[in-house]
């Protein structure tokens, strides 16, 4: 793990010195060099992820597809969402809008005597081992993500935003980041607060987010793949997650027209198993939202139309 971290650090340093640092000086942003170095890390992670998508997951979609992709324009819009997130543009937006508020808020709490709870220090000699603490933080954040995901489906106002993610009838490896930006901001705020509260180091946080993102890309891929009776209960597979996107099943309770659904786990299906929301049927259903498929409700064709309609649904105008 240390070797891998060293290699990544070398690449990050080279990319920063050769590209980002000269660009920042040219733009008069020399006072933000530390932030620029951190942004270089997110950019490098995104570039690596894009390589994995194209070189690894792409051939799987070509060889074992669930459905034929006929609307290439819709997929290109999903690709735009992916580039916005994986190349760090969303992170840059967060930096110039909310990061300063977070820094001031947590700084004020520390001055007032509030100390971060170091989860990796619970069991000295065990939990402070790098790979052990990383796994612990990954499980904790996945548990938080499960409940965020359930809230997105069960709180009516939040569903109005999250429905955009489910309105894709052609799931591909590019569909993971197809979200309303306000939906992404809400999730990011919760994650930052939790990460700060339990003491995740910045490097560990980047690693967990990167690993989660590439796993989610695979889960959304247009591949007829499942992990077997045992594997399905250890890690979320494309089959498990596709059922979460199934029309009238993944976003509705007990087959009724009420919010709810199945298979909310992001990485681990354990939480669905514990709280009775798991569905392990071996099936690959059509995806989408019921009112979209049955009533023709418009969720938007392009990026800006999708963002606008999400806000209009939120205020009851669409």
C-alpha cells in the first residue's frame, strides 16, 4: 500500500509541477498553490478512473450487454456528468462555494474545545494499521451512504432531485454521475461532516472516494454480470444494482406507487440484508421511473434541461 501511495504521490507532484502550477501562476492564483496541489490529486484520480472505464469496463459492456444502446445522445450527456465529476470540476465548484465555510466552521469548533474522534485509534496496534483503518472508514462511510440513499428515495422533496439519476433507461458505465448537482452537493456536505467527525485523513478520504466511484461505475455498467450466490452478498454487483433501477421496483415499496425500493447499498449489500431492503432475484429488468415510462413524464434530454426540471420538480412546477 505504501508503494502504491508513493507512486501516486510522484505522479501527482509531476502533474502539478508540469501543468497545474504554471497554469495557476499564469492565472494569478499563486496564493492557492496548496489547494491546487490537492486538486491535482483529484484530477489524477479521475484520469486513472477514465482509463479503467475505457480499457476495462468498456470491453465488458461490448461483450456481455444487457440491452442494445440505441440513444447515443443520452449516453453522451451521461459522459458529460462523468467528466464534470471525475476531472474535478465539481470539486472546484465546492472549493469556491462551501469549502471555506467548512474550514471556518470546523476551525471554530476546535477553538471551542471540540476534538475530532479518531476512529482508527480505537484499538491501538490494530485499527491504526493503514489498511485496517482504511477498511474501517470505508465500511463506516458506506453505512452512511446507505442511509443517504434511502433518504433520497423516501423523502419526497429529495426524490424530486434524485429521480434524474433513475430516469436513464439505458444504464451504462457513464450513468453513475448522472445526478442533479444539488443532489450531489447535499450528499457531499454530509460526507465531509462525517469524514471530519471521525477523523479520516485526507489521503484516506481520496482513496475511499476513488474506490467507491470506480465500483459504482461498474455497478451501473450495461453488463449481464452477477457475482454468484455468495459473492452477491459480499459486494454490490451490476445485477444487484440494476434491480435498484428497475421500473416500479427499485424506487417503489412493495410494487406500489409509493416511494421506497430495494438494493440501496452502494458498495456492500450487508445493510440491505440487515434492514430488509435486499432483493437477490437473478433478473435484469428494464430501467427508468414509472411515471416516465407509463405517462411520458419529461426528465430532460440535455444537461441544462435535466438540471432545470429537477429544480422545477422540487418546487412543484414540473
